[in-house]
């Protein structure tokens, strides 16, 4: 009984802290509302802020808050409840250690970062140094007749952690990784420990034996001669204060400044009954198709997946309704589970909201999220289109017929329409804000009605004297964080159209609090990724691998222009790494780990940085359906009661295009529609890759799209071994060869392949009903 009370108390406290975290996060990401910042500063004094809080104070504060929430929600001590006293004691130690280490890291961050220098704030030494330096600068400026300065560059902190930083970082990383095992499993931690151990080994080798005549993979130099470990203090300090790769660095920035509103939005969507309405409308739209509920599963998973961004959550949300319907219609258990898992995993590549990993991709490639969703459009259409074909072929194979007329459980009620409005209106708002350029605000044909002054130059249009509303829109246009914030605000307002929410408004508070706990768990995962990030940068392992592989390929005569075979081999190796490192992991660490390790190699081979990261991102997503650890497929198997491994292989078979499309856009980056995908990463060369100019040529793009469609049609039919009827092995092999031919670079090859493919498909349909021809479907 006491354990239950303890659990409930901890859960309630975690919710309170989660709500506080959400309030801080939403205030921080609040868009610039004209006049608000000035009014707040006027009311509370100069320097007061209500949004975009200074990171040097925000990050340590929310970090302690997050780790406290994790300790309350995922307590080691509660996990060992009822077990031996030693285990219970260890659990309590880990709970206290997590909060303690988070607090010490936050204090260490404030002590070491030059923007704060916490100890110096109390001693006053640094302030005296700054005042003396400023006075000297003023005297020099007056003597030389220069403008008198008002500020000087901040000096480094005088009072720091000194050597205590070593045990602090070591103990903190140990505790953070230990807690990751409990919350996220051993896979992520195993990778982090392996890379950290490699890093420590190379440092020890340098310290004991020096760097002379040593293989570069075996030594990490921390300084010169004499070799002293104290020379590594700047590197250890980086773990604390580096904005690029520290424990409170870029991943904290991505989470708190961009992703935060979308996590809150997803939690709020979970409160609404929109998921069931989505499934109802999916059944309504697909009732005249053979696949029926299988097609509905694809449609609903695509729509719900762009909201949730998580394959397992998607499977458990939509699959509980679509899978039983598929089984009732006669689909095999493995196929039903595989389709649901493949479609749910595809939610992470479905614009406009593609999950946390897509925002991380945007940050790592320095490409606006608006461009990321544009780049994802054609691959997403190809993926879900191929899933549709897979269902069509399977339905033909089993002789299934469409439902036809709408049944009572498909018809939309007034409440269903409200639920759909609560889903589609925020998503539409996100799309409008993300795809609207800031410079376009006020430059439209009706701008004169608003009293806007338009200044048209050779560089485009610039609007001045914007009214308050247009200023508000301009401040949010093109900014992912602002778009997510407004969508969240809109959804909260729309909630009160729902009778159930009006009767139980506490559901909104609960959802917001749950969002806070989700953010906390997510950042615990980022801590493990940060360890990997730091270690790879310290050792230079990624660059060594990239340089050596590229050197070997060039020595063998392999470049993108001369030998696609070498590029395919490099891409294949990256694919395998992404899948292996992604097994059992969430998409975010799977993507980041491979992007850090293999990304430089792909870029060195001449693939645009964005395209290389998009390639890796796709396979990080695909790891959710790839056996032997296919988490999305296993979740689907828990509903079908089928074989988990069989469901995993069925998911791979259904979603095979996810393994094919990245190779296609690696060779045809124009399919991604944005300029960053066409940039030449090789320094000193042309700005764009050979044959590209940074723009979209719609005629050429349409031709490539047709070839891709032909190839995917052939591939889907081969995997089903069915089209209009069953096909022989020879025909399946021929179709596979023609699919590869349709994607070839050489015009004579793809032209012949496309023509032959049309002939083979036509022959198949003509022969299917003739004696001795393919066995016809019962359609």
C-alpha cells in the first residue's frame, strides 16, 4: 500500500514539475508579438524578458527540472520495490545521484561559462578586471582620437572548478548513462560506452607511449611534451560549456528553442478524439478500394504519424482499430501487422510534422525546417504510394473485394467534424506559416488596403509600415518554433468546441504535464548522444574514417562521376550502420550517431551535406521495422497475436521502398526539390553538383518521377509475386532487372528499360486469363 502511495505522490509531483517546465518552455518559444517585449521591459525594468530567455540561465534551470522529473517518473528505487534491501538501497542511491549530478552540472556550467562566471560574481574580481580593461580602452581611444568604447570583451572566468571538473564530469556521465539504461534501454548506452571507452583508450595510449609512430586511430593527443593529463582540461570544460557539443549544448538548444512546442502539440493531440475520427474518415475514403481496412491503415497512419512522429505510438493508436478490421477482411496476420508497422514508421517522413529527428536534421544541416518538409514531399508520396500498391497486389492475390457503400460506423457525425477540425486546422496553420517567406508579408496585391509601403528593388520586394497583425505574421513566418507555438495555442482554443473537453478541462492540464515528462525523458536520451558527439569530435574518428575511405576509393578510380559502383558500396555501408545502430533505439539517436560517424564520408564522396543527412535519416526511420529488433513491428504483433519476427519481415517487405528511395535521391538529389540538396560539398569546386544548377526543372523532374514510379511499381509487384495474376520466377527476375534499369543514369538504358517494362506489364495482363497464362485473381 505504501508503494502505491509513494508512486502516486511521485507521479503527482512529476506532473507539477512537468507543468512548470511546459510553462517555461512555451514562454521561451513564444513568437515575437509586436510591442510585448517593450511593454514587459518598461513594466519590470531594463533587461527583463518574457520570451527567448538567456540560454546561460535557462539551460541549467530546465536541466535540473528535467532530471528531477525523470527521477520521479522512472525511480530506480520503485523499480526495485519488494526486492533485497541492497537493491532498494542502490535504487535510492541512483535516484538521488541523478538529481544531485544534474544540480552539480548546472552549477558547474554557471561557474565555467564566460557569460556568467558564478564564483566571480561573488568575489567581484572579474568585475574589477572588466572595469580596469574598459578604463584602459577608453584612455587609449581618447589618446588616439577614436570613438570611446562602452564595452570590452568578457575575459575568461578567474575562479573555476579547476581540477574538480574531472571527477564531476566522470561521475555525471556515469550516472546519466546508468539512468539511460533504465529509461531507454541498453542499446543506446552500449554505443555510448563503446565510443567513450575507445576515447579513453586512445588518451591512455598517448599518455603512456606518446604520439610518435602511432597509428592515428590509436592515439588522441591532449597536449604536447611533457605529456600531462591536465592539458585535457579545456576538452573536459567543453563537455560543460560548449554550445556545439556540450551536455547543455546544441541538443538542449534544439529541444528548448524549436522542438518544444511540437512535443506539447503532440501531447494535446493525444487528448482529443481526433485519432478515431481520422480512422473513420480513412475507412470512408478507402471503402471502394480492394484493400479496404489495409488502405485505411495507411491513410490514418500517415495522417496520425505526422502528428505523433513515433512509430510505436502510431501503431498502438491506429493499429488497435485498423488491424482487427484487416484480419476480419481476411488479410494474413503477418501482413496486417507488417502494413500497420510500415505505415506507422512512415509517419516520421510525412510532412509537415515529422517528429523530433527531422528537427534535429534541420539543425545539424543548418537548413530551415521549411525546406526540410519540402524535401520530404516526393519521397513521402513515393513511400505511401508503394504501400498502397503492396496492398492492392495482396488484395488481388487473396481475391478480396471492396466494401462499397459507406456503413454506419464510417459516417461522420458533428463531433467527428469537430475532432477533425482540431487536427487539420493546427497542421494547416503550421504549413502556412512555414511555407510563407517573411519577405512576402506585405508585398501582396492587397497590401495597399493595409496602408503598407512597398519598396521593389532588383533583389525583390520589401514592405514597410506594416500594421500590427501583419507584423505578427511576419515575425512568425518561416520559423518552425513559432509555427508550432501558434498551432498549440490554436488547438487549446479549439478544444473548447469539444463537449467532452468542456466537461473535463483538466484533461488539457494533464496533457501539458505529460508533455513536460516526455521532454525530460527525451533530454536524458540526448545526454547519451552528447557523450557520443563529444568523443567522436575529440578523437577525430569520423574524419579519419571519411578520409581513409575516400582516399581508397579515389586510389581505385572511384568517384561519383566515374563510378557509381563505389558510391553504392559506400551508401550500402552507411545503410547497414544506420540499421545496426538503430536497432532498439529511437530514431533520434540512431540518426545522430550515424550522421556523426558516417556523414563526413558521404559528404567527402561528393554528396551534398543535406542529401547525405537525409539518406541517413531515412534508414534511422527504417530501423523501427528491421528485424531482429523491429520495435514497430513487435508492437503490431502484440495486436495481431502473430509471430513478431514474421511481422518484422512482412513490414520490411511492405516497406521495402524505404530502403530504396534514399539510394534514388542520393543519385537524383533534384527529387528533394531544394537548393541545399544540390550543393557541391567539395571545397574549391563548382557551387552545384555536376548537371545541376540549384533550381527545379519541372520537365526533367517529371521524367525522373515517371521512371521512379515505374521502378517502384515493378518492385512492389515482384515482392508480392502478383500483378493481375501470379507471376513466374523468370518474370519476377525480369521485372527486377527492368526496375534497376529504369533508375539508371544513362538515357539509352533507362529508356529501353521503361519501354520493356510497359511491354512486360501489358503482356502479363493480356496473358493472365488465357490457358497456361498467369493465374488470374478472383476479382
